């Protein structure tokens, strides 16, 4: 039996895309903002195991067999105590300190990976996902083959084991995100990016914004992508994502600008690439979102 954080349902239920839809809702997003998985444990864990919160780092744990209690600090935004007594996937997309409590004799069998999100808290998935997702493996169809390969790779040391296990965790994460998009009410119903991408109409606009951020987007152009009128599109978008279309586009562009600044790009180059008329226009939008100029932000990152 597992407990998961509760969230209020959105005002507008998404028009869910059929499973296997031809629209690729993840590639553009994960190409711009990558997630790197690294295996760090395979096998039983006994007693109390502590996992620190580190900036930009999440965790993906898979309980293969056994029984354990998961605990968090009071005020962390998730239940203080969760009992897990069946094969379960535990997904922490953002830094959150947690502990596993296992019986010293029986133990529990885990494979665990860290997840390093490019951009840290600016990563769109970090912003969009709940702080913890607890999913019994029996409820998440489509992971079986990947988990079989992952468990086989971690049972004994072989050449290239760690590299292959890392890649399999990458695959597992994408499959999990795909499942969440196809089953929004079973993962998290909170307004945000994943709920927007789960909607057959709004997803078309989001994919276009992700893949073509420098286009001269207007509300009318975004509504056309969704196949909706402006008057219907704007409230639907805000209900599903929790922000207006213009605010989402501004946040997406600023997140990309941060990434490009870290890569050494000049502000003028970034402004041209992201559809701003001048470098000053980009600086104003950047300051409004981050409360500091691009130069000051970059200096703070280097510090």
C-alpha cells in the first residue's frame, strides 16, 4: 500500500492524446534541457539510508522486492512517512532529503540512480513535476522490458555495466514521463507543463514553442497551433498550465537564455536566436523573470 501527495484537480480537464500519438511531446524539451542518470546502488539496503538534497539533483529509486518505510522532514511538502510493501518506483525530480528504513535482517532490493537536471531549478520538468512520485510497478505498464534489462545488468559486474545501466535509467525516465503524459490523472493532476502536454490541443502549441522559441509568437499564432479560437485557447492554456501563454513563452525563452549564457553565448546572439528585437529587450525580460540582469546572473553562477 502506498501513499502519494494529493493535489487539487484542474479547472479544465485535458483532452487526452491517444496513447502512441504521432506528436512527440518530449524530444524537443529533453533535447534543450537534458537529464543525466547515474547508477549509484544496486542490491539490498539495510537499516537507515540517508539521501541528501543537492542543487540540481533528483533521484530515481526502484524497489525490486521487499518492504520499507520512506521518511521526510516535517514541512518538506510530502508525507512524513510512506510505507512501501510492493515493487515500486520512487521518483524525486528535485532536491529533497529523504531516508529509507529497512529491516536489518530482511533488507530490500533496490536499484538507484541520481538524476542531474541541466539548469537545476530552471529545468522545465523540475518546475512541472511534483516533489515526489510513488508508483507501484504493477500500475505503470510499458516498463517491464527496460526493468528486466536493468536488473540483469546490475546483478553482476560486467564490462561496461555502469555505462549501460546509466543509459537504461535514461530510458526508464523517458518511459516514465511518457506514461505520465498518457495518464495525467494517475500521476499528478496539478496544473503545469505535463498536464498541458497531456492535452491534445495545447500540446501542439507547447511543442511548437519548445522547438521554435525564436518565432514571432502572438496569442493568435499560438491558438492556431492548437486549432482553437483565441478566446477559448487563452483560458484553457492557463487552466492547464497555471500561467498565461505569454508568461509561459517568456519563461521558456529565459530558461533557454540561461542555458545559452552558461554555454558562452553573447547576449546579442541570444536575443536574435530567441526572437527579441534587441539585446535590451531580452535583458528586460530576463530581469523580470530572474530579478537580475543576464550579466549579473552569469556572474552569480560562476561564483
